[in-house]
């Protein structure tokens, strides 16, 4: 009898991370109101100052929000916090202060030098907040997003930036944060709640990343590392991913004579952004 095939391979997909673009919108200024005619009284009079809008309070660490997917990707937000015991999709894990002065000059809140402060700080601070090892974060759906004041708020003296953690449910919705994210990846329950699964075989048209408590067919089980400063090229990265993930698929298979595995890998653009790892997938 002809023996069963030793392996069945499945191709890779490009890993996509949820990252909010820090581009601010809004405007400030406007014409001064007409002070009205001068009057002849005992003394000179002054035109009344235009009323100022009440400044929004500085965000607080630990605040919870019910953000939509679109709101989470916006550069600014006016969504009010909700009680954390109610359903919510985002939690603030860090609030920082923007440095708006360079070489003695005041910078606009949407200047590249200012925008980069939140873009660098928020991803860096997320792992310590979530707990666990770096591989646990890579195998989770949890991602950072950040917000800054509008130009109008900045003109009013606000200089904060806010880091929130979210969990995408798919490409259009956010997942409810049913397990408090603080320290979650340091516990089995938290790692399970935010684990990464796929709706179909990696590399097929029906594949989407989803939390594992949603309907799925494949599961990401480990992350593999890539080294070097220069991008190895797509063919080389696929070959490395295939070799690493084949070993993982074989190790986890019930039958060592027939098993399947999948993988994803960073694109050249993601490599330039600092991504040096991919994920190995097995049927679930």
C-alpha cells in the first residue's frame, strides 16, 4: 500500500498589525466678535472677551471606553469614558505629556517631532502593562492605539497624549475586553481570552485573524524570530518560516505521518518598521 504523505504544507499570509496614524485634525481661530458701538460714560469701556470653551479634562490611566473600530483609529477622540464594569473595547494604560518646544520654538501638536512621541512611547509601554513574555503579546490580539489633543485643544494649553489598548474582533469591529487587560498576558485565562486564531487556512482568501472565542479553523501557536539588519527578501523569509513552522506542525500533530502547518511573515515595509518575527499556525 502506498504510504500517506508525510507532510502537507500551507502557504503564508502577510501579518497585519493595528496601528493608528497620529495625524491630527481640527482648526482654531476665527474673527473677533463685533464689540458694538462705543459709549460715552464716566470711563472708557472694553469689548467683552469671547467666551472660551471649557477645557476637556486630562485623560486618566485605567479609564474605559466603548470605542468603535473607526474611533479607535482616529487621531483624536471626544468619546466619554464608561464604567469599566460595563461593556467596553478600550482601556487607557498610559497618559504622557508632549514636549512641544524644540530649540526654543513652540511646535504645533501635529508636527512630525510631536507626533512621533506617542507613536514611540505607547507601543513600548504596552508589554509591561499586559504582563507575560514578549511571545505572549505576539500571540495575542491586543494592540496599542493613541490619541492627542486637537489643534484647538492644543491652542487652549492641552499637551497630553493617551495610550489605549484594544483587541480587534476582525477588520471592522473591536472585541469587548472581557478580561481586564492589565497583567492579562501573565495569566492562563488572559492568554486564552486574547489568543489569535484564523477563520481559514493561512494564505487563503477566507483567512482573517480573530479572537479564538469566535468561530475559527486555525490557531497561531508560536512566534519565530528573524535576524539581520537587511530584509532577506520574500523568498528567503518564506523559506525560513516554512522550515520553522513545519517543525512546530509536526510536534503538535496527532499523527506524525500526516500533518499541516501554516505561517505568516513580515513584509519589507513591516521589516523597516521593526518587525522581526512571524507566527506559526496549525489547524484547531
